[in-house]
C-alpha cells in the first residue's frame, strides 16, 4: 500500500470506529480507559462527552495532554500485531456551553452516537475537544508513519465524509 492509500485507509478507520482507548496522565502516572469519540469533518478535532465522575476526565482537567488509540477490529486467528491502528496525541479543552460552536458539536456528537443524547442533560458531563498535535499511523507490521495535524486534516479533506 502506498502512503496515500494508507492515509485514506486511516481516515476511513477513524470515521468507522466510535470507540477508542483514551490515554491520560494522572498524579500517579499514565492511565488508559475507553471512550466514545466523534471526529470533526476535517479531523481537526475529536469530540468526547465525558463525566466528571470519571478519573480520565479529572485527569484531563488537571493535564490536558491526551491520546486516542484507534484500531481496526481484531479478526479471529490473525496476528493482532498486523492490525492497522492510529494513535492521536493532542490537547483537550472543554467546549463551553456558551461558545459559538457548542450546539454544532452536540449535534455532530449525537448524530454519530444517538444513545448519548440523554447524557447531555446530566450535570456532570462535559463536551471536550481533543485537538491533534501528533499522529502515529501503523498500517500493519513494519509500516509506520508519523504525521502532524496539518497532514491529518489534508488527508481528511481529500476524502469527503459519507453523508449516510
């Protein structure tokens, strides 16, 4: 596969999956958990709707550095080290309910994850945006590339979202 094909595949993976490993930094060291996410159309941000009761949210409020790890699904009897995956490192910021883009972010998140809608009424949930800084694409065994946020956005813009 060429790099261009791998980048297109990566954007497809990001858009197909909805569940990722979320890495945060606690006072005791790194922590990993799982979180639903929604990519923005150009992958300039990844929306997370998280409860402040969760350790990962408290970690992010104390230290905004975070990572999302997204993998293609495992297939029975295949070597999992050959799975393609993408790791997105960046910084998280709370999207204020009074900000201009809050309602559009909520709409986008709920469209992708409709079961999340009732949780937007809970007082302990925050809508956050992870802004990518560094992206590591592993296309399989011995195929790895490091990208910056501009390369990620360019790849996303060259592959328009499926309106369905």
